C-alpha cells in the first residue's frame, strides 16, 4: 500500500511539474514574440533601402506609433520615420548596421542595447567624415501592445559619432 501511495504522489508531482513547464514555455513564447516584433525595428535600420524591411517594420508598429528622442514634444510618427530611414539614411549610409547586443523584456516593455555603425557618404549633421566610419552605443525602450510597437524612446550617441568622423584634424 505504501508503494502505491509513493507512486501516486510521485506521479502527481510529475504532472504538476509538467504543467508548470508548459506554462513557462507559453510565457517564454509570448515574450519571444514581443522581442521578435522589436527585432523588426533593428532589421529595418540595418537595411534602410529595403522596401521589404520597411513593410515589416510598418506591420510591426501601430498606426499611432511614436519615436521619442527627446522631450521637445515633437515626436516622429511612423510614416515620417520610415521616410527618414528609407530616404535620408539609405542614401547617406547604405552600410548602416544596427546590431542588437542585448534585449531585456519586462511585461510589455522591451529594452534594447545596441551598436550602430556606418560610413556616411557625405556630411552627417554638418560633419564631413571624408570616408570615416562611426561606431556608437544606442539604448531604446519599446512598448508593445497587441503584438505591435506603440512607442519607442531612443538615445543614440550621435555626438560620439561626429567626434569619430572629425577624427584628428
């Protein structure tokens, strides 16, 4: 009788453990999908001339998505951002690469530490790097709701990029 009780307890614990694993997998799958949505943002930045990446980015962001880079109150909307990346950045820095180095999720917030590199073919913010490249740190905080990014706060070290492009003159 004791052997039967031990077996039933062990089997019950096994079922509880398996149910917990299934729940954990479901939660990690949900988190993974939000990270995948956010990854589309960086895929677009790294392929600024790609209409395909622009479309995936558009599908991954809400119609009212905002790009917030400062507290001026003037935020970029989705179409304006797509135009800037597909137009300005694609022409100026066709080799632009935005490499995600770390992505951390808490609830519906995804924080990304990344590295942006590129070689401007002309002046960037008034600085002609004459063929020099830059390598900068970026931090972004994305809010994801209903499978789409609704807001992105971002900070890039553009001052560092300009310093690298100026170099020793």
